[in-house]
C-alpha cells in the first residue's frame, strides 16, 4: 500500500493503478471513496471483497464530465420529461454531492449494479477526484473506503486504519469538506424519490424539478434485501461505530438520566448547556462533544463522522447522540444517526 499526498504525479500513478485493475482510495467532497475501474468486472469484484460488501448492495459510478455520462448511463431509455429533469439537475447541481439513478450503460458490468438495470451516478466536485476519474478512463466505481457497515471515512487516515494494505494506493487530500455521502435521487419512475438523503438537500432539488418523495426510514428501507437494493446506503444498519450508539431528540436527551461512562454528542452548544445545567452533578463522569456550537447544519454534517471516529476510539461504554433539526442537511445527519444506532 502506498500512502501519497494528492499531487499531479500521484494522480497519474493512481490512474495507472486503476487502469491496471487495482484499487485506489481517493478524496471527494463527501467522503473518501474506494475506487476501481467501472468497466473492469475483476476490479469491481475486488471492491466487494476488500470491503466485505454483500453483492446485493450496488456500487456507485463516478463520472468527471457530463459529456461522458453516456459511457455509464443509457440515456436513450429515458423519456423526454425525465431528460428535461436530468438536464436541470445536472446543470445546477453537478458537480456536487448528488447521485442520480439512471439506466446503466451496457458497458457497466452487472456486478457493479448488483444485477440491476440502473446505476447511481454522481459527478463529484472535488478537483482531485475529477482529475483521477478523467485520467483513468472516465468512470470509477467507488463506494466509501471503509469496511462494510462501518463509519464512513472523511480523512485518509480513516481509510488507512480501516483497510490498510488491502488498498494499492491511498491518496491523501485532507479532510472531506461536506463529510456526508451524496444524496441519491431516483428519477427513472413517475414517483421521483430520494433513496438516500445526503449532501444535496431535498429543498435544493425541489426548487428545480418540483416535489420529490422522502427516503424510507431505516426501519423500512431494507425490507427487500436480499432481492436487490436500488442504491447504496439503504440498509437499516449502516455507518455504525464499534461503540453502541443511541440517538434521541433534544427533549428526550435532557429528560433522560445521565449514563456514567458514556460519551454525549450534541447537535449544538445550546443543547449541551441545557443538558449540563440539568445534569451538573454527573457532568464530570461523561465526555461531551458538539457538532456545531452555533447550530450550523453545514458544520454539523462536515463533523459528524469525524467526531464519531474520535468517540469510537475513546473506550466509552456507549455514545448517546442528539438528532439535528429535520431540514436541509439535517435530514442526512439524522439518517446516518438512525442507521448507526442500536434500537
């Protein structure tokens, strides 16, 4: 395994590794991805093996230019209305943290999409990701670069700690700016639905194409397994730290008795201060962290996995977290907390 800072030279080397069937972990604005040549079935099989990922969970296919979209997607199968919505979304939200469910191109092997006729396709905004994808052949299959079901990696060190020598090259591009995976949107049917909330808020999508349906809650979203998931990130249990995690509303959290030996994760500073006032006698027996002192959803989203990685290593008996406001990026934060939680 080579651990390299992002540079023109390391990107060229990493692209050569991808073209030869190897695996490269690389930064995006959302989380670090574990990349393989999207057109090479043997390389794609390595991704499943290295992550311990079940074959019914499809991979995500990254592109780096709208002009190359037809390499990954069969756009001729889309109706005119869907094409217009695709154009609006691509023009306004790509590059960015949005993955669109589209009919897959025949060039994409079935193993990449778990045998489905559709694929989740993002166009990441991260310049290093774009350069790597362009140099390597135009499409890279890349789920998050972590063991299946574990916390998503927002730093190269997280990839090294989780996958280590199983990856040929880890490219270090610093911390992920957004820190949550892309929003996955299915536009292939009459009922346009968010399959996974993420870095693009629902409100931004609806301003362009009108109302869309919300994602199913984690308790419902994996009822079809193992019949085939439509997109990554739909399993009920996912994004989970090794330390048991529970999640509550602000009011529930303040009413609950203090759990000695726990780590508490608050959404904002105001909630933390209210909790500390109510539980002052026990405050010295717990660890307290805050995602955003000011209650910024952007800051909270960017710090979520980072703080969970920290708490996972802290030897705590459990992690007790607070839900964010269910709006904008808060929907994605809460989705990750629900999937990480033990109910």
